[in-house]
C-alpha cells in the first residue's frame, strides 16, 4: 500500500513539472539573402621566385576588417563593402602610407543569385593592397546554387573572374567541386553547414609595370573549408592555396618562375 502511495506521489509530481522546451529547429537551407555583416580577414603569403640564378623568398601577413551590406538588385544582389581597417607585416611591398590610405575604401559588387561576383568596382590609384583586397571581396559572398544548399549537397561550377595583381589586369578561370556536410552544426553560437571545396584554376594576364611590359600565366589549386549560415554568409572559412606562375619580360627575354603558398582565413565577427 505504501509503495502504491509513493508511486502516486511521483506520478503527480511528474505531471506538475513543466515539459522541457522543444529543441530549436535546425535550418534546412543556406541561401544568400539581404543582410549586414562584418568580417575579419587574414592572409599569410609565402613566395619563392628565381631571378638571375638566385632564389628570392618573401613572407607577408595582411589583416583587414571589412563591413558589408547586401541588398536585392536586378542582377540578384548589390554588395557595399567598406574596409574598416588594414595592417600589413613582412615583405608585402606596400608602404605605410599605402596601408593607411586603405581605411574607408569602398568596394561595390554586383552579384548574381548564385553568388557569382559579376563585377567589382572600387578605388584605383595603383595601390597593391587595394588590388589584393579586391580579390578577397569575392570570398565575402560565397558562390553556391541559386536555390541554396542543403546538408549532403554536392555540385560543381566554373567561374571566370577579372582582377588585378601587382597592378596588372589578370583573368582567373576557376573550376570547383563542392560538398555539403551530412548535418548542420553549431559554431560560435550560430547554426552553420560545413562546406568543403576543391578548386583548380588558371591565371593569365599582361600589362605594363615600371615602364616594362610583363606577361604572366600559371595554374593553381586550393582546398577550402567553409562554415556557412542560413543567410548564405560564411561564419568561418580557411583556404590553403598553391600557385605556380611564370612571369615573362618580353623586352629582355627573361623568365621568372614563381611559387606562391597562401593560407587565408575569413571570420564573421557580427
């Protein structure tokens, strides 16, 4: 009898206890949408080049903080990006004055519904740091299928991008293979979908620098791990990239083989 009474008390106590709240539903799709965000970018660059029988090695680190606003546009999206701050250390070939002038620089991106950057407009002036940051602008809006990405998705794409490096206009043709993880996870308090990308690319360009005509051509490969939120923006991204490039000086007949190893990180800070 006592045992039955105790069981009844436990049952009544359980009935009076509020039910635990349901677990928040996980997102279904990562898809680019109009939003505001701020990013911290870091680039570690190691370059080896052979010139006149000597190997020249340089190392540099570039850091920048960029705020962006994404709005709807006839092409898909319009992205306004402002460089809040930038810093360079090592053999970057950038003067302190050039670094100081970058703060407040504004870039405007026209982006298709699938995240393809159709154009980048921004300040000129031949500042190599601005050229470098213009290339990084493409990473702020990740390319993915227009309908978004779900867990376990796989897809491929090919993009053609125009940019500048060392003041010379270049064309980049990139072929990518992308895979979404089997499930969403939580990172820094955000639900994110891990995406892995393997890319191969070709680079070519020509132009005048310091009064000398230069042509360049090369191939590269990169491994990219991104953690993308429901709004289609990257919460964290890490890229390991290797480029093998040949620079030709037609006026002298000289050839400069160059290998560049780069590690980039991109982290959303709000």
